C-alpha cells in the first residue's frame, strides 16, 4: 500500500483516531468529548462537545505571530484598487463589523444574508458573523430578485449586508434595486440592511431600514467584540445550491468539523503553509470562495487574495501578475477561466515571474485534457484537478501532495481523499463496481467533518434528496458518474442527471465534449442530448472556434463539422457521434462559468428554458435558438 492508501484506509477504518489527530490543527476553547456521534444515520456530528470559533481561528489566533503580515489582499481591476489588510487590520475591521451587527440586534444563531460583490467588507461581514455565532448566508451577487427573495424567505435573516453595485468587465451592475425588489417580494423582510456605498450607482435609501456602512464603521471602529464559542456542530453558514426541483436547498455546514477539515486540506491537499499567499479566483458566493478564498487560507495562517475582476482585464496576464506581485504559492481556479485564457496571447504566460507558484488547482467542472495540457505546459507547474461539491465543502477526490506526491493523470482528479468512503456503485443494483466500470459516485456515511450536516430547516429533505437514490442502501449520491481505472485513478464522467441515451446507448456528454475539444480548431463545446423521434435522444454539439474567421459558413464550417464527427467516430465510436455540430461564438453559461445545459436542451427542444437569472449573456442562448 502507498502512504496515500494507508492514510485513506486509516481515515475510514479508524475515523476517530484519524480525525482526533487532525483536531489539534485548530484552537478549541474546550476540547471535544467524542470525535464522532453517528447514532442517527445519515446524520453525523463531529467533535461533539468541543467549543471553537471560525473567526478566532482565522484571525485572532494568528495575531501573535502575524499581526503585521498580509492577511487579506484585495485587488480590483474593476475600480483599480489594491489594498493589503494585515492580520491586525483584519481583526479591527471584523470587530467593527461584529459590533455593528450586534447593535442591529444580531445574536447567536440569527441569520445574516450577505449579497455582495468581491469587496473586503463582504469578508469582514462573513468573519464578523462567525465571531458572534450568527449564521451567514452569502448569496452570489449575480443572482437576481426572485432567487434572492427565495433565499431570504428560507433563511429569514435579521440583517442583510449589501452594496450599491458590483462591476464586471467594466460594466456596473446595481445591486440595491435588485435587493429592494427581492425584499418587496419576500414574506420575511429583514429588520435592517447595511449598505456599502461604493459610489458606483445612485441609491434610494429606505428610512429606518437601510444603514450606511461607512458611518457605522466610523462609529464602531476600535471596539472589540468577544468571541462566541460554539459547540462544534452548531451551524456556521447556509449556502444555497440548486437541485432538480427549482427550490434552492440550503446546505448547512457545521463549525468545528469544517475548521478541522479545511485546516487539514490546506496541508494535505493544497500544500499551503503559514505566511504564504493563496490565490483563488472563485467568488465568495460559491462554496469554493467560502472554503478557499475566506476560511481555508486564513485558518491556515496564509494570506488570501480577494480578486474583483475578470481573468482578461486589463489583459490576459492579470492573474499571473498577481502571482508574481504577491508571491502566490498556491493558486486555485476553474477550467473555464483557463479556457478563456487559452484564447489570449500565449506570450502573457511567460511575461511574469511565477517562481513562487508550486501548483495550480482546478475544480468545479471537468478539466478537459487539452486545457490541462495547455496550462501545465505553459506554466511549467503541476496542475491538480480536484473534485467536490457545494455539499461536501472540500475535496472528495484529489491528488494529495501533502501526504504523498504521486503522478497525476490529465482528465483524472486522482484518488479518494481521506475521510471519504467513496465508491462507484451500479445505479440499478447498488452493487460496487470494478475497475473500468462506470457507475454513480457514492459516499458511504458518515460524511466526513465539514461536509453538509443537513438541509437548513429540512432534515427530511436532506435524507430524501441525497440518501435514497441508490437502491438497497443508505448512501450519499453525488449524482455524478465516475469510474476508476486499473491503476486506481478516478474519472468523473458528468452528472447522472445529464446523461443522454442514444438508441439505447448511455453516453456521457462530457466524453463527447472531450473528444470534440481535442480537434485543434475548437476552443470549447457543449454537447447536449436532444429528443429524437427515432433514437430517443441524439447528441448535438455547440462549438466555439478558436479562430472563427478561418471557417466560412458555406464551405468551411460544413467541412469542419464532418472532420469533428470523424474525430468522435475515431475516438468514441459512431454511436457517440453528434447528430449536428452547430457553430456559435460563445456558450450560454452562468456567471460562475457553468454551461447552462438544461437551458440549451430546452431551447433545442422548443421548450421554455426556465430560470435564466444566472445567465452571463442572454445573447448566447439566442444563438442556440437560431440553430434549431
Ligand atoms: P458545485 O456544487 O456547483 O460545486 O458543483 C458540483 C458539481 O460540479 C459536481 O457534482 C460535479 O458534477 C462538478 N465538478 C466539480 N468539480 C469537478 C471536477 N474536478 N471534475 C469534474 N466535475 C466536477
């Protein structure tokens, strides 16, 4: 057995010993009585009886050794500002924010909804909630009123924290009118709204409800607020994620388990160390932002970069400039961001000193081999794919260089992470499958520390949604397909809910996409299953070209379409060949970069595309419509 396998085996066979050792990585005000309580499966409680606090671990704990070192580095290419907050600056700002929340009547267990762009006060607000034991719920700034109203009604926050506006690629998006509309739509309006006025957009203030952040800050700066010690299982936050029903699920996270899980991952997976800098290009509205912009790096004594901007402004070298200027040692991004960079001048990769960078981690969607190869060769650094979900809060599958360095394989997020008893199961029989067999990626409970503890306010929904889809056994379904190869490398093959069935053959759209993308003319593609009277479904590929000017519509595109089909024929077999290749200039995506497959399918099938509040550019869907 390799060291990695031994560590994994210990973490499953002797959970209490493994996690009992990891618990020492964080500060506990009082120790736990029991590492794990699993009397009511699938509900698990970790470090029962222990009392701790996320804010204390992220901020106060590092004051002795790192008071004057950078903790939060804010870079905005939208408003052209860079501010470095030391750990003591962070302490001061978070305490001021905590004092203002308390003054608004927020106390332990109350919810605070944070609807903010990527600005420092958003992070102060999150940490301030953690400090006083309030439960934050960050809602992605790209969501609009109806989504926001649903979340307000579900979380019932005492206070909402927001700003006048966000900015993306130089375009200002006003937040306040969306928030006002959401509050008018919901049944549980907050008592108070704290607004940061960035001077980006005019606002209508609601008397008696809206409070100006700058004035409150002035009033409370210098106050210190005592840490509220929480029992380990008390909730730290709620993060809404979409499911199949359209009603968002509030993923509820614990406190002690999460802190331990993040601290452990920072060493074992991300190989990050105190005093170093972490750059994660996600958004605080997503789970990656919670875990690896805010809590993970700060708990581990690292500085973290909060970046407001796109990867291509002022040019495609901006992320590498940040790596150079702030000596970033660990970087975390998403394949989409790298695919965007692929279309930029490749010279930009060589322009900056990237010697501080040890590795680039990628997650959130499948990392296709051409993108992985391109970036890994361009950077000359390891590219590490890691696979997880909002629900788990930290990786399920990943290379774990902090335990043992093993070769990675492009297209594979490597191996199961300690703590996850993850298996590939047959979706019909629930039986475990062998090497090379495709099945559902499932986790045998208990879920490890830091993973979702329940659906906010709805234990039944937690059990029903996640633990009942595999026949005969109560296991957690990730709703992803996967397989393990002969050498133990894992592969994720797309969502079980995006599976397509062509003439009785099950196909993963992801496999077809990889094949299409391997054609050198293709920048990216989305393959969807569209209903077909004869075959049940057929695959249709929407492709974005690297150099569209090279392929005219009359001769160039039809010839290229044939070539792409031939590539798929050759690589996967004719059964997987898309019935049509449609050329578009961009794919419909959410602002977090996920392709809106369901909307594409709906449009292709002449149906209503449904909720489009998260779409980055509605014109992309109109292009799809033209092809149907
Ligand atoms: P989210 O909860 O939005 O982070 O989405 C989680 C889903 O994204 C997973 O269930 C997967 O379908 C997909 N995903 C996340 N990371 C990866 C990865 N490294 N490779 C393939 N798919 C991934």
